[in-house]
C-alpha cells in the first residue's frame, strides 16, 4: 500500500504530465480529486462516504450541488468544489462554495482546479466559510507537510479518514 506522500507524488506527476488533457471539471475530478481522496483513506466507491453531487440548496437557490461531500458518522465533514484545470480559482468560485458550506454541517471545504488546492474552514465565525483559506497548495506533493498535517492527533493528516475516526472516538 502506498503512503499518502507516495500517492500525492503520483497525483502531482499526473497533473504535470496530463494537465493539457484535463480541460473539463470531470477530468479533474477523475484524475486528481478522487485519487486525492483515496490517498486520504476515503472509500471513493462508497456513495455514503464520498457523496457525489451533494445537494446543498441555499435559500432562493434550488438545485445547488457541491461536487463532493465527505460524510463520516452520518455528518457532512468536508465539501469539495472542483473546476477545470485551466480555470483560475476566484471570488465567484469561493462564493459558490460559501453558499454550500452555510447550509451543511461541514467543518472543512476544498476549492480546487486540480493544480491549486485552497483549504477553508470557519475559524472567523461558526458555519460561515472564511474568506481566506487557512492553507493552500499549488501542487499536491506539498500537501502532507503544509495543508494536511495536524500537529497533535498522532500525526494523522487533518483531512484524512483516520483523523475523523480519532475525533469521534
């Protein structure tokens, strides 16, 4: 079994060598996001854990769907919104993620285009997505050291499945 670092290296290499073919959001989800979630220990083939196209309707907006919601112990923990690799992440994408976050019980949110990963939470106000990411990465390979590690919890990556198991125990 690969370590998280080995898996992220492979994803980073895939982004480097195949980015020109990741022109769509679906391509980014398949080639980058799902392998990223799998590296963190999530069962990407279990739709009760990794929920694709999770409905997150806001007031006045019906049919709103976040690309993925990570569910643990029946609760939404992480939201992931994906964009095509050629699309720079900007305020309109953050606004979209903000709407999803405010109507769920998520504690973390990720906005990515496969090349850049922005990690958000609600440190400034409960259940209100912060305007600035608490961490970001321009390459999946730098994530374990910067964005994913939790200094206390036995070095379990912050966004990983084992992290949530420790929290609920």
